[in-house]
């Protein structure tokens, strides 16, 4: 459908119909956001299982003589 055809079609819609279309589009965007968040949670859980559920990302850092984590090589 061309842009002109779409403009003509949507120009002919009643105000109530356009309102329903906008609400439908808003709900669709919200559903996409929820699905994306759910994918992120699933990814995080898979990575936790693969990494052995380490308690901290800093567990592998070297320690100095006092047992403190060192964040630089100096």
C-alpha cells in the first residue's frame, strides 16, 4: 500500500477507530517490552548456570598480601 493510500484510508477512519488502533499499538509495544525483559532474565539465568553460580564477578581477582582484592596490576 502506498503512503497516499494509507493516508487516505486512515483519514477516513472515525476518531473512535483511530483511538482503538492507538491503544492496540500501545499494548503491542508493551508486550514486546515484556517479552524482551523475559528474554533477558532467561539469558541471565542460563549464564548463571553455565558459570557455576559464582557469588561475585570479582572472585577470580588476585589478592594482595593482606587478602584484599587487587583491581589493577600495579
